[in-house]
C-alpha cells in the first residue's frame, strides 16, 4: 500500500532571486487503521527557506531535510486528523497539527496550528487552507483499501 509523490514550488522573487523547494515522499496507507503515513525528503534553496539547518542528520551546508506527516479519519472519512513536520531551524521549519474536512469530494478545508521547530525562524501561527483535491472521492477508497 505505497505510493510515491513528487513535487516542487519554484519561482523568482521581484528581485530576481531564484527559489526552489522540491520534495519526494513515500505515502503508506495502513487500511486496517485507515491511516496514511507520509515520509520523505526535501531540498530547498537558501532564498526559499533561509540559510539555517534543514535537518540535524545533514551538515549545515547541505540543502536536504526530512518531512513527515500522518492523516487519520475521525468522522466517516470526511474529517481527518492531520499532523505534519518539516525538519530544520530555517524559516519554514515547523510542525503543524490540525484537522481537514472534505466540504465536497473535490474541496477540503483545513484548520490547524503551526509550532516552530526548536531554533527555527518560523512563527507560531494559526493555519487555514482551502485545497482542491483532483482525485475527488478517491481518498475514501484509499483509506478503506489502500493504493491500487
């Protein structure tokens, strides 16, 4: 019950500073628990995350860090408990705990609180996110049966 996910956020600022955050995740579904566990690695430029450490596992000059997460349904696979972490003491090093609610099959509303990692430049803050989910109702099938 595994799936690989790859993604990027890449761009240039008004001052033409290039920035990039790239990641590769392994998504594991445990059907009996109806739980998704996300583990992965990321690489990010200093212009995107800042110059601080990405992870205690890698030297400071490396741009590589670790990200983890968990999703567990609380209410009929529409309301999920969500926890995520991006390792490091850089400006986006944080742990977020919250809930996500599928308003429709394609739209999810998430609410949570972001805690900065020890020594991180991140700010503790409330989080609100509205996300389009292209796979629609597929999330329910995934929680019940795993990835196919």
